[in-house]
C-alpha cells in the first residue's frame, strides 16, 4: 500500500534552502537518486534562477524578502510517495514569525498539513555565546580595558533570542500549531535537522557524526530535541548542497564541467557521506 | 484608539479576542474609548492574519499559567531573599548553564514558554561580541505587579514524564516587608509566593554576612526572620538555603555558623544547603550546585519516602475524544 508523506522544508536566514532545492531538482531529473520524480513542479520560477546560476558555476542569489512563492513536487521511492513542499521565503520571514509569535494562515496550513519536517541550520554562522559559564569571570578584567573604547549604545540590551533559544522557540511554535502534545514524545511529524554548508566546518571527510556536531554547537537545541521527539522519529544529518563554496560573479570552471548534478553530498547520521541528496527526504 | 473588553482576562490590545471572534474588530463585546488612559497600549489597526501561540516568551503573569496547568501539575519554586541577595542572578546562571549544555541532574530540558524572559536575565551574564562587560542582573522592580515575574521550564525526567516548573523572580522588598508584617500591603506578592509555592530557596548573601558589623548583623537578622516566616507553615514543602556569592571570603565564619544552627533548630522537615557563585571553582562546584539545588527540590517534591513516584504511562492515541489534553495543549 502506498503511503503519502508531506515534507516541509524550512530554514533560517542564509541556510542554503534554495541551493538545496535547486540541487535536489537536478538530482531527480538526472535520475541520480534513490527517489524518482512523479510529478514535476508545474512552475519552476522560484528555483529557475538558482538552477541557471549553478549551471554556470555561480552561487545563487539571496531570496528577496517579501517573495511568497511555493514550489512542490511529488517524488517516490518503492511504494512510498512524498510530496515536498518548499515555501520559498527569505529566511528573515522566519525571524518575523518569531518576533510576533504570530503564525500566518499560510504558515499554519503548511505546518499542519505536513507529516515530516526538514530543518536546515547553518552552523558555521552561529555566533559563539560567551557567558560566565564558558569564559569565567577572570575574562572580565581583560574586557574592562577594551570597554573604555566602546560606545554607550553598543551596550544596549537586545531582547532578541540567541541562536539556541531561537531554534527551540521555532520548533515549539511549530509543534503548537500542529497541535502536537508535549506530554508524550513526538512521533509525528518526523524531523530531520540538516546542518548545512558542512564543507565550511573544516571537519574530517568521514566519521564525524552530525548529531555530535549539533550537541557541541547548539547544546540547548540538542537537549530539547532529545527530550521532545521519540528516539526513532528524529535524526541529524549534514548537508553540503554544492560540496564547495561558489562565487556569485566568477564562475568555477571545474564545477561547470562536472555539472551541478555531480556536486554536493549528505552526511548520514552514521557520519558516512553519500552523493544522493534525496537521503534527507525520508528515513 | 484604546480598546477594552468587559470580559475578564480578555486583552484586546493584543489584537485577539479571548472568545475567538473573527474578524476580531467585529466582536460585540469590544469597546472603544476615545480617552487615552496613560499606559494603555494602542491596538494595531490592521487585522492580524493568522493566530498567535499561547505564549509571548516574556515572563508569565498569573493568568498565563492556565495553559500550563491544563497539561500537567505545575511545580512553583519560590526564590526568597532580601534585595540584591542574588535571586535573579541564580536564575540567570541556571539558564546560562542549560544553554551551554549542562543539565539539571535527572531532568532534560524540554522547552520553555518564557525563553525571551530567560534570555533577558541571562543577557546580563553574557558577553556580547566579546566586548561589553558583564554585569549582574539589575534590581527586580517592586512595581512589577502583585504577582512575581514567573519563569517557566519544561523538563522531562528519566522516566520520560514531563514536569512543568515555574520559578518566581520577585523583588526583595516584598520579602523585606513580609518578614516584618505578613499582611503588609507591599507584601501581597510575597504572601502569594508563600501560599502557592511548592518549594523554596532562601538566599543568604555571603557578601553581606562578611561585611562590617552593622551590615553583617542586620543581614543575619533579616535572613533569620525570613526563615521564621518560611518555616511557620512549611509543612512537607522542601526548603533549600542558598549561600549566594560564595566566592566572597568567609572572614566571619561564626555568623554563618550561627545562622546555620538557627535554621536547623527550627527543624524544617526537608532541608538542604547549597553554595553558589557565578565564579566557578572546580573543587567546590558552585555552578553545579545551582543545578543540584533545582534537582533536589524537584526530586524531593516528586518523591515520597525517598522513592520516585511511578511514572504515569502517557495515553497514546489519535482519538481526540480520548486524548482531551492533547486538544487543549
């Protein structure tokens, strides 16, 4: 019997969502994946720009804030069909969602209809939190000197959440909208956290478990996930959509020769690398 | 134009109707007054698309507790002490520790509806851009209301059961008035904390207790009076004594010993002491004792005769009729 899934792809600012979906599309149409395309997207406008850029060996552009396009395609593996829904929004919109604790009706529909979530987090841009638990009070003495040169307004307090609290809050809000009880561990929606731009982390090419990376870089989020989701219902992967960094203006000649469909990899929970980007779709 | 609503606990300035009227502007109960009261919040003219989640992230008030109380037994932990004794710093340190990956022994972090509130107080102990100097959280204002600012943590114990914990972040002046007159007008919040609290942490300021004669004596008397009030109707509720600012050299050990003996002679049923400080010392483990203090309160509250109560097997079903709480949550 076939089973229908709906995967919602979400990510913060600059997490590489559009690159991933563009690359995923390449893999599916060239048949280099364990999934096959069932229904191609009727309207490719959203990712067309990225597809073109990648084909020329250039990095895609940042999604404009205010664009509210959606792209969805249906893929299948054996008897399981999955509908991928990728709301193409600028990552800033996720921040706006958080600041008002207001979930728009469009987001509500996307969240409540999905059965699986793919959350893209870019770890290399996470600011390191330095507080007394990580630096110790001795550090204060060094800072006193430096502080004399800082302007007054730089010291104002922001109520904005730090990265770990931001991701916990986002997931809490999504679970609330999906009406998922927190009393028992979450079985549905199943969750894949993908640490994007894995190639920029400077890690060994094999054997590094993405879950350990998450625990090290976002311990609060890791603790929240372990305490909230049922053990088999969530996992952490690594993702490098392009396998390397591309420049927005100067084409990378080798990348053009090989073709974008040959670039990029997924780091499985075991630490193993695979070029099949569709591994993030389901587990 | 300011909005008001005669229904209790309906706050139209948030742009939402408690009774679910949509569009919100057409709610028959909604009243608009031309007079702008001082301090009233103007509602935005735009109709909001979508809905808000049931929390704001900031510290909770008393009505905000209801959604939490609907899902589990909420444990209210009262932090009691004079102003500047280190109550808020204790909470800031607790959150900073959780954020950096340390855990309350036996309990895993499972979310919070007051993340912005935690971040705000922890922000004082955080270096921003590696530049600013950290400061201790400032004084908690007594004008904050009659109910202390409440900070929430959802925790999951080793058996998989969800525990909702609320910490009170109340101004020290409340307790100062309460210690001399339990019915004082300014002590309503302190009395509320004592009546509803499930467990308490009494803060003793080591800096004051090692200070000059006048200061030292007054601090000791104040703490003793507060301990008297706390023990009076304590019953089985656990009481922890927190030696805050433990890094300050104990130049007058007699004062602390006397205070210790004074409380022990009151014979609180469930009593323990903790030494904490923002400074870390590997030998005394001041940071870990913050986490242990919370774990001890929770363990004591949730156990009978030293044994943890058996976990309630959560109802797992997709039938909405059977899973009432899931609908509410």
